[in-house]
């Protein structure tokens, strides 16, 4: 496994992290047992991954807790989140944090995020909730503060652009993938300047794992005039990536593309199948995609900021 430093946190993190949310919720949404979900995470850790991301809304914190009790706590980086939809009060954050600590079976959380923040809620959260987060950090229950965007609803990163004006965030979770690369312009220059750690979500979603959904997204982007049809083969828009010196498949290309983007630190991989986790780890360890392929991807999707890939 390869490692990097997560911005100003100084934390040494694996370039791939285990995601315990998303459509799969580490398999809990597809009906596998908790034991099988535990096995997926443990395989990732045995492969050298040291970053685990969960959240109260995923209902997988207790599964993560079952895993990490068998490891030296300081060798792992645990990220979890407080939901922000609906009006939350400071006491709600305190109560949620205490539940998360109990579910995870730990005395502290490395990165505690406000989860799925939208622009219209940001000012309230900054003024009324962030002071509580800072108090909990001073108490040693949180090491670093994070914020995550609601990428499906905010695919051009308007909330993160606002949050980058403040200096309270140590880590940001950003939507970024082959189809929507707008964070390269809207987010990463500032996170690099401020040395903010970046976690990447949505590296692979439906459009990059199911060809039917990819075709729908391509048609949608053409209709919105965010994609020039002359730039692609509409019958097989990303087929050029698969060749002897290129990608194994589209998912493989997606992970490698995100890993090598300037400004990304940890690429989150969520799956409910251990064979998929193994394949994803193999992808993150492969060499860079050919420069010509990356250049072509950047050109094709240069104007896209309206979809998430879901």
C-alpha cells in the first residue's frame, strides 16, 4: 500500500480508504451479514489500508467498532460524521459524538465531519455548531475537524467554495470523478494552498460501473451542452481507456484517475463484496494511466459540473 500525508493534520494515511457508506454500506444494504462486512474491512486493513470512513447515518459505526478492537488504535485513522440535514443544535452534536464514540469503542475520533452540508446551512453551522466542535477537540474527543459536501445536490461545489474562506477545516470530503472534474478548478487550488486534507468520494458510482447509466449521463451532458458529441464515441464513450497499456476496466481507470489528481489524498472505496475490495486495492496499486488517456479525459469532460455520476 502507498501512503501520503493528510494535509495539515500530519496524519500518515493510505491512499485508499475503506468507505462504510454509499449505496452498499459495506454490504449492509445488500443483505450480507455483519460478519461478512467485518471480513471486508479486515481484508482492507491486512492489505495496508489504515483509513476507515463511516458516519452516524450509515449505521455502520458499530461494525467498524467490532473491527478496530482487534488493532492498536493509534495505527488506524477513523473518520465519522454528524448529519446536518434538518436543524441541528450544539447539544445534538455532543450527543451524536458520544454515541459515535460508544459505537466505535474508542476514546477519540481522528476526523469528525459535519456531513452533507449545503450552502444555505453553512453560515448557521459555522456560527452555532463549529464552536462546539472546537470545544470537543480541546477535550481530546476529536483530533481534527472535517466537512463533507452533498455532491448529488451541489455538483459544482458551491458550499465548499464558501467553506474554503474560513480556516477551521482540517479535512474536506469532495466529490470528484472522471465525469465531473470541476473540483480541479473550484476546490483543489485552495485546499492545496491551505494544506487541507482531501478525501475523495464518488470516484466510482453507477455511471462508472454500469454502462446503461453511463450512456444516460453522456446523453444528459450533451443535452446540457456540457459535453461536445464530437469529442467522444457515443456508442462506447470511455472505451479508449481499455487497452494493453491502459486500464483493466472502467472501475480500474476511475480509481487510478482520482489517485493521481493533484490535490487528492485518500480515495474512498466502498463495496459489499470482498472480491470487489481486492480488485479496488489492486487498482490503487497500479501505475498511472497513460498520459494521453488522462489528457483526453480532461478535455472531454472539461466543462462538466452538473452531474455526480450517481
